[in-house]
């Protein structure tokens, strides 16, 4: 079973802090070469389940997402920003704040919008605990997003918020 995005990002932050100045490709290659559990995927081959490293593009995407969140500075090499250095000491708290700011900045969505969508889905659909897809659909119907976001990306962001303790989830369903 592969590691979560939360675990991948945490590991990458430490990798970049220990090896400042390495390029995105060098960091990705190092992580995959070491065979970290977070970057192992399981695939069915014939009648067997085989574990192998994920694609390098997966690692690079996580690194660039850390940069988008303000944790890494990438200019030739990867180095933790001031915020990234703070995140090394308290990753869940710093990541939760950064994801909320990212959602607000890019999509115009904050915790109030998410909470209101959860309440509306519960009232309109009778869902005790709505899924990320239901919350996304509710926000879309209200035209709450200032730019489009896929349901999958929205679900990823909610999952990160849940891992950071900002939201509570139960089997990929979210409640306030």
C-alpha cells in the first residue's frame, strides 16, 4: 500500500532539508533509490501483487506542490523556505495552515465555505457524513470556486486537511 500524500510530503521536506541545493530530479531519484515505503506502489502482475517504486513524476509533483504551498524554494536546487523550516518542527500544523491559504488563494474557498457545504449536503441529501465529491458538487452548484477545481484535487486537499487535524474524516467522508 502506498504512503499518503501527507507522508510523502513530510519525507520530502526532510530530504530537501538534509540535501539543500539538489535539483528536483536529484531529490526524486534519491528518494526512489532508497525505496522509502511512502513511494512504494502495489500492482497486480498476473496472479501476484508486486510492490515497486512509484513513478518519478509522482515524486516531482509532490515536490512542486510543496513549493506551491511555500515550503520549498526551487531555483536550480530545492531548499526549505523559512516556512518550510518551521514545518520541519510541526509539519501537521504548518501544512494545515498552508493548505487552507492555498485553497483560499487559488479557489476562494475557506473553512467556512466547506463547513456550510457540509451542512447543506446533510440537509439536502440526508447524508449523515458527506463525501468529498458531495461537498465539491455542492460548492460547484453555489459557484463558490473562483476558478475550476476537479473533484479529485478537492478530495486530495480535504484529505490533507483531515490528516492535519483541521477537518475530521471517516472513511473519506467529512464532517464538522
